[in-house]
C-alpha cells in the first residue's frame, strides 16, 4: 500500500492547521459565511439538512486496517458511531459539529488521510476497481496510476477553479468495475504489442443529462498519461461552459463541440506540453509501483473451505455470491456486504469497522477496499480462512449473502440527509431489501443492480442501474420514476425511462412485479434481468409496471 | 399575478452544530418547530429574514419555509421541512430523540 512521503504529510498537516484557523475565524465572527463557505468546501465540509457533513477521501478505495480503525474512532468521538461509504469511494460523516472538524481532520492526518478536493470544482478523488491488484482478469494493477494522478491533481494550480467538478476513474481490466464510462475521464489499462498503455474515454457522466463517455484515444502509451490528462483538463477548462452550471461538465463540452474537435484540441495541447514532462513522473511512477507489490500470499491447503462449502448451506450461499476469483486459485476476494436487509446501504457502525479492520489484519494482509457499490472488500484471503471469516462477519451482522443481488442496492442519502434532495432514497432501499428477503426470491432472480437517487443529480447512479429509481417531488409528495436497462459496465448504457412515477407506497410492489415478470420472461435460468430486457425490450416490463393501463388497453 | 403569500417560518442552521433552528416570537432561535413564529404577512416575514441574515455569527443559511398553524404551534406543510423538523427517517437521530 502507498505510504505518504514527508512532502505529502507536511502538505496535509499544513492544510489542517490552515483550516483550523479559518474555523476559528468563522466562529469568532471575523469571517462571514460567504467568505467561509468556499474554504470549508475545499476541505470536504458541507452543510446538509440536519447538520454538517464531512466527506473523507479514500483514494482508489484502498485503506489499511489502521486507517479503518481510525475511521471508527472518529465516528465514535465526533459523530454518532457510524459512517456512510459512498459510490465515489469516500466515507461521509453525517453529524459533525463545526468546532470539531479540525480535530477530525487532524485525526485523519494521523493515518495519512484527508478531505482535500472531496468537494469543489476541482479534480476529485480518483477512483478505481475495488478488486485492483487481486483480480485474475487485470492487465496490471491500476492503483499506481491512480496514485500518480492523485499526486498530480492535488493542489494543481491550473485546476483549482474548473467550470465544474471533475472525476477520473481507472481500471486495469476489460471488465469494468470502476464505471469508467460515466466519468469525466475513464482510463482502461491495455497491453498492445507488448507495450502498456490506456484506452482513454472522456465525457461520461450522470446527473440531469446522463451520457456514456466517448473514446478519445484508443491507445495512449503509459508514459504519456499525465501530459495527456493535463491536455484534456486544460481543453475542458478553456472550453467548458461557465455560463450555466448545468452545462458545465465536460460531457456537455464533448457533446457541444463533438469528440473529433475535442480530440484535435487535446492532441494539439498534448504536443505542446509533452516536452515539459521530463520523465520525473515516470521515476515517481516506478517508486509508487514498488509500494503496490502484492503481499506475500500464504500457501496452505483449502480443506476447511472445501468441507464448509460441502456441508454448510449458509456458508455456501455466501461463498457463491460474495466471493470473486483471485488471481491465485487458492485465494479469494471477499466482498463484505454492508447491505444487510433493511439496513441503510453503505452504513457501517464503528464496531463493524473495527471488526473489518481486525479481520483484515488477521487474514488479509491488513488491507481493505471500499467499492463504488458501497461495500467493503478483503482483497487477498486464503480460502482456508474463509469459514472463520464468514463466522465472524455473521456474528456482527455483516454476513449477508447478497452481493450483486436485488438487495445489494446503491442508494444515495436522499432527503434523509441531503440538502439537494427532492425525495428520500434510503427507506425505499430498505423496503425493497426487506421485501425480497421476505419473499426469498433474490437468489432465484440472480444478478440485478437496483440503484436509487433522491434527485436528478444521480449520485445513486440510477441511470446505469438495471432498475433505476429516481425520487422526485410531485406537488409536495414523494414520487419515484423508474428506468430500466441501464448498465455501468463495459457494455454501458443509460436506462430507458418507463411511464409515470409511483408513490412511495406503490414503488416497492412495482419493483416486485418487475422481478416476477422477469422470472416468467427469461429464456432460461442463466439469462439475467438485463439480458432479458435487452432481448425483449420495454413492452413486457412496462406491462408489469402498469397492469391497470394494460387491462384498459385490452378492454 | 404574483402568488398569494402563504404562512411562513424563518428557519436556518445553527452555526456550530448545524442543527435546524427556527426564529421565535421573542426573536431568539429554537430547535423546535412548534416554538417558531408564524408569519402570516409577507412584509414582516421578509423583514425578519433580513434581520436574521445579519446574525451570521450564530446561524447559517436562513430562509422562509412554508408552515401552518396547529394547536401545538406551527407545523411544516412540506415533507422536506417535516424531515428537517424531526430528523432522518432511517435512524432515530436528531431532534426526534433530543426533544423527548
Ligand atoms: C449528501 C451530500 C451530497 C451532495 C450535496 C451532492 C451533490 C451532487 C451534485 C450537485 C451532483 C451533480 C453533479 C453534476 O451533474 O454536475 C452530484 C452528482 C453525483 N454525486 Fe453527489 N452529492 C452528495 C452525496 C453524494 C453521495 C453520498 C454519493 C455517493 C453515494 C455521491 C456521488 C455522486 C455521483 C456518483 C454523482 C453523479 C455522477 C457524475 O455525473 O459525476 N454524492 N452530487
Ligand atoms: S442524488 Fe441528489 S439527493 Fe442523492 S445525494 Fe445526490 S444530490 Fe443528494
């Protein structure tokens, strides 16, 4: 794992003391809110419905056991004993008091963490595949590149006042677990003729105008990564619209100027600045790569796993859904579900954080990951240790076998916390999860991505959910609009909006009808919900959503 | 035609804790919606809002929110303000526990 240099350390510490002074000046009245707000946002501090909210970066989702323990300590000391893991591999605290935030940032700095650039019109936390460095299907570990991008973008003087926020995601595999096509820049590692490089995608995004990113370069040699990204952000910074907040993202710049014009401008700028990159970045990259070496994985037999799998159906169900293939066959990647049925998706209590930290230390080389799907991952686990891990997780309410299934829902905070929301998200997720658990159908339904947002900003990724749910305010009442057929992977697609929205009472039964319709419609058990939707189109699913209008049409 | 004025309360967040607060009859701030002063006329409501905005060392983000009279004092008319008055619906956090 990456360890801060003295420079990183000093930089973060100086930001904390700077912010401490700013908070003091706000509290003693020497700064007005108008003066203070941009300063607090530069440090990840928002004001939400009921309280402040502190957003802490977890770069490319990688975190050590020690850091996870510190997150638990912060939750206990200055918040309400829990934290919320988000789709951008951050953690949010929902209840800090303004006066405590400098102490919280200090506690983060103690474990090499911070909240810098988790807000504002800058390059945000660089995200990555949560299985990076462990997955069998990757060309190489994408995290050293993400770390290089993090260092380059942090406090980059040219990019502190972009037209809008800017998000970069990197994946090392063809299978896209980092949603690269919904990011401002998406990078996919490739190998061509023995050379390593990237496919570069720009202009993806969700929000009110969802767009799938477009390929701007089929192959970018890895040594050109920083100058090329710098050229992209430079062109965006120049062309991006500052007249209209809703048209300010690079997706609109690409849409309005066309990908070909963008490419020409980017290539021209790239040619101009390439010579300025003398190769220091490549030396740095080599040093960073060394820090991401795979831990010394242990040898040993997997008998304990084989026998638990053969004899314990609860363990088997969990193993079937929550384990992914590690590149070493006697190892596994464990996804810990923080989506227990009926609980708030993405929330972990401080006790749960501490348990996960302990398990990581004991069985998983001290390393954890946060996924964009709001779960926690132990990336390198020997199969022989899985029964013990499963038992410990189950005892702590973390043993739910639902990864990738209907109750593994992404839900944004919605109107329970978020000042921008138009409806709630969390209770809908809780009810859907409770319902599928009561009906015991989610294992039968299989892979299904349900994603819920509480407003058109689409933080909950509803546009790229197989079933997307968008909460709206219709004349002072919560209303939920359904989209179907979205996909966040390498076959990315924006979902199609179905008919009128549903009330809070109607939405869960409507989702249930969709699942039951799918079970009827699928050609065979192995055909997923998304495949069935792609084969048959909207019509049969619309009929399931709106049975009354179907009956009227027939009459 | 301008929209007819509907009754309002002045609400904001407390500077230090971030808690939702309401302007009372006496001009102080309360954490309870039922203590709020209900403005039934536009002039006094906007005047109270302007005065509140000057108290920047105590409060953040003051605005007027729709409300209506009830036997126990003003109550919110929109669900957003109802959540602000009670706390989130996924946990018993915020005012719903603090006020009991
Ligand atoms: C609660 C405080 C939050 C606020 C005020 C907030 C604000 C916003 C806004 C204004 C947008 C629209 C951006 C645009 O289209 O230009 C947005 C999009 C987004 N936010 Fe949030 N958000 C919050 C929480 C979250 C959380 C909890 C997550 C993760 C669960 C998240 C992840 C995202 C993502 C992934 C998008 C859309 C993707 C994109 O186009 O960039 N946000 N958010
Ligand atoms: S989608 Fe809307 S409601 Fe949900 S977190 Fe984002 S801004 Fe808030």
